[in-house]
């Protein structure tokens, strides 16, 4: 989702760089990135530490939303990459700027969307 | 489908020391029941075996070495397998679970050449990916992976949607306008259906499972494109987490 659609200015650097890239203008963005990185790539100790840090600044319900989002996108990413679906035309049109900024065409699965690699 | 209370208690979410909303617990119980039940092309026992093999991939030495290699094709060998599914199926399950961002059309074609039918492949993708979702949920929550129930008896339905066609993806899918007959209402009556929701439609029950899961974990399907739609966490926070997960999974979609 781009900042265009919400009217808010955000910094996308954290999507590629993860922890240490700042909060990107999103409330507790730095803690959300650190927790996500720990779950995806870290040790149990990393996850425990970042979970505690995140829970110190968000409500229980917000924390569960973050946990659920991590679960949800580990499903849809795998489905997309396992079935070779192309990006939807409407989504491709509105997200081109964000995709260019993030350099998403470098991912192998961009081959599934004609023209995505320029 | 009724939710078995014993499955909910087996989730062990009370160990997390935080209240997990009932909608999520119900969704996970339904997913586990769905996995253990006879599917469309695999039996309940075969589906449970796929789940256990997908979890086994996390400690597979070949998968670890391939993940570290510049190209997965640069490393050969045999997977560490539980021995419950055929070797050609083991490779498919392990690759989808451990290295999804580097799957290719050539790899998919070789999977089918190895003996899997397209329909079996799509159902396998559905089972393995939805398991990854509940396993990552448990990992993030700090509890053990949910126990998979004993397989339910029965035969696969072998239902193949008549409207499935090749339409840009590697696998056949059902377009919204072709969702008729048994597939009526598959996409909730929506005409503009994102490709991700159509991806598994060669096996419609996997679409139903995915939509149920997505509604509980993320947003209701009909509100996803509404930037104002949200749960408790700020919507941009949700999208930040989602985008970071996708970047780490090297997913373009």
C-alpha cells in the first residue's frame, strides 16, 4: 500500500533494510521491523528479546495483529511463488513507483509478471 | 465445519501469556481439521504426511546448503526425509517451505514431469503454505507448533472445476466469470478477484481455506483494497510488517 492511498508520507527504506532503518514514519515501525526480522531470521533468543521490546510499546491486540500478519504473508508469498501468478494489472499500475523504489524486480519471481524486469 | 474443542486446546496459545482473539483460534482449528480431512486429490493421511514433511524441511541439511548457495541448482544431494512421501514430492514440499523465492517455471515443470499431477501440486501448495502460516504464527507468539490431528478417514473427492484455464500463472485457475455451478460464490460474489485468491482455484476447497485464513489473519477479502480498513494495529504498521516479510521471502508479488 503506498503513501498515496493513505495520504501519509512514509519512508520505505525499512522494507529492504529491516531493523536499524528507523520507524519510516510509522508508529513503532522500528520495533515492528525488528520483531519481524527476528521471527523470520533470528534465534529464539532474538525473538524473545524483540517480542518483549514490541510488547512494551503496543497493546496486546496490536501485537497479535503483527503476529497474524507475519503468519498471513508467509502463506501468500509461498502461494504466489509456487503457482507463478503474475501481478494483477491494477495493482501493477498503482504500485509501480513503490516497486521501483524498493527494487522488487531483482527478485526471481518477478519473471512471472511480463515486463516487470523492464 | 464444526470446530473441535480438543483441537483449540491443542493449540496451546494460553502459553503465550496474551489473549489470542477467538477468530484466530477458530481459524487455526479449522485449518488443522481441514488438513487432516480427505482433500480433493490427497487423502487425510497423505495431507498430514505433507505437513509433517514440510516441518521436517526446517532441519534438512540439503535445504540449508541450497538456501546458502548462490543458486539452489548448484547443490545436489538427497533431502532428509521422514520417508512418508515419495522423494519427488519431498523436494517439492521442502522447496516451497524453505526457499520459495527461487522457484521457477522450469522447476515447476520438472515437478510435474516427476509424476505429480497439476491438481495434486496445487493441493500440495495449499496444504504446505497454510501450514507455514500457522507455524510462523506460533513461532512469533512463542509457543510450539500446533499439533496436527490424526488423519480423518475417507477418499478424496477428485472434483475438478470445469472452468479452470491457463491464464498467465503456471497452473490453471478459475476466473471470476467461470466460477459457476459448484464454484458459485467461490470468491464471495466479487468480480475483481486478485490473482492470489485465484492461484489455488484448480482445487476450490483450498481457495475456501485460504480466504477463511486470510480473513482472520489480515483483512476481510472485500476490504483489502480499502486503505482505511484496519484492525487494532495501525494499517501502515500492518503493511510494513507484510512488506518486510515479503522482502525476506524475496517475493515480487
